[in-house]
């Protein structure tokens, strides 16, 4: 019998797959246990000639390649990837990774490769969490430790949607062959979403600066992090916010609907609260389960922020469906350029994702410039009568 007091945080991936002893706990204690019927395997980009050209070469614009097409039963435990050209020439937002389980033609993972591994927009920066990381230098080494089981096969595909030739693509895919998987084994899923949200007709009235604020009890018009049908549990999200105003973007509550509930089953108190932080943070912070690997350096919360949260010890369980949403500002009052990658495990049948936006549609919006802000000031001056000594904080 497992005593709850003895469960270590790192056993999440063990429970994500089922409690059978056929799958080793992905933690240090599990290293003491011999696993009968498990064989370590690897597919990598090593030079088959024995020389040092250890990469896939010349992936042209519009070209797709398979990194692996594994037959049989197993569990992917580790993926490492790095790409050339560097990120200032080739945005990782323009390269898509897809994963297919058991011969399905429907991907269970579909995301731009940068956002999947914790690299937002067209940027590169170091990022460290328990299941996903982007390592030195400048976040160029993309790493996953999510366990990804399959019963009859696994295929991972890369598509170059940029207009730049990828001259080098290095990778490791480490997996185990196993005799069989427990009946309750679930399949790994990840889905990317992107949206330019709409403000309210009465304006971006955050913190009641423009008057009394409205209420949102139903989640209508919330940003969608993920939605699926089946049995399983939600295990995390990378959330990318591009804010065109210095006003705090994070008053929006998380609202999670489980098993068809029409009112939020789980109701949060604010974006920073869901992400395990508080009081409108803008400092880099990394924890195995949550953090801010990239924050804006501008006035207020103007610009780009990346925040993540993994449900390692508190997966969100569902028996028939899950819909995870979050407000974009209180009562959805802010225009924000939002993107996210959600991660979960679930049973078959596999969900069919909405068609992914093309490169142009999901391209990150540029931040307003100094000149734009000065034009805003000029419009404000004129609205205030165009006085010659207006400072900036006068009110009507």
C-alpha cells in the first residue's frame, strides 16, 4: 500500500500512466528497481557514416520530416532538440512539431516548437522546469522529460513553415520498449492556441480606472487554454502574454469546467494567483512547477511576459470532458496578444484539434513604439483642450 505521506512530487509521471509496476516511477527511488521487459532505445540524428555530421540537413521551407516512426509498445522518456540557423534568423514560432500515437492520423501534439518547449514569440532565453526546459545557450537546447506512452507506435514530425532553410536539426529521442502497458495508461497531448483578444465596448477598464467594472460569472469570451472530451487529467500550461498597455494584464480569473459543468467547476482569483505568484510580479523566477522565465523590462506590465504552471502534485482530473479558460483582464476587458501551450493526458478517442493558424496569423505583434506612445499623448492633450502646460496626469 502506498502511503500518501510518502508520495514524492516527481511521481506525477508515474501516475499519469497508471499505477502498474510495469512502468517505473520517473524519480530517484525508481532507479533502485529492476524493470523486467524494458529495453532502452534511442533514435537520434547521429552521422551513420561515423563522421561528425550529426544532424538532419537542409529542411527546406514548407518541408516536413519524420524524426521517428517507432513500431510496437513503449514510452518516450526524453527528447532533446537544437536547430540552426539561430533564433535571430529562424523563429522557432515558425517550426511546428506534431506527435502521433498508435498509427492515428490525428496529431495528439501540435504546436510551434518554440512555445512547446517554453520559448515564446520569436525569442530565445533559458528556461528551467521539471518536465520542460530550454538550456544554454540562449534557450537553444530544447528538452522534454514528459513521459509519452504508446501501444502500437509513435511518430514525431517536424514541419518548416518558415521561409528559411533549416541547415541543421539535431535531436535525441530516448524511449523504452515494453512488453505491454497497463489498461489505464493515458496518452500525452499538447495543444497550442493563439488569440488577439477583444476589449469591451466601454474600453479597457482595468482596476476601475474608467468607472465601475462589470461582472463575469459564466466565462463567456474567456481565452481558451484547452478543451477536450474523454477521461484524463490536465498537467500544465505555458502562457505567453504580449501586453500593449502598461496596465496590469493579470486580473483575469481562471475558470475550469469539468465533465460538462456549465458554471466553473474550479474558479480562481486572478492570473498571478493561478500561476502561484502574487501582487502583479515582473521578476524572473523559476521553480520546477511554476515561474516567470521571461518578463517585460518596460514601464508597468507593457510588453512580453512568459509564465508557466505544471500540475505535478495536483493534476486536474476529468471523466468525460475538460474546458480550461482564463479571463483576459477582469471581465475580459483587455486587448492582449495571447498564446499558450496546454499539456494533458487522456484516453482514446483522440481529440481533433482546430486548424492551426498559419505563420502570418500567429506571428507575434510588435510592441507599440516610443513614437506610438507620443502620439497617444498628443491625442490626450487635444482631448484636454491642448493646453500648453499639460503634464500627463490631469483628469477631466
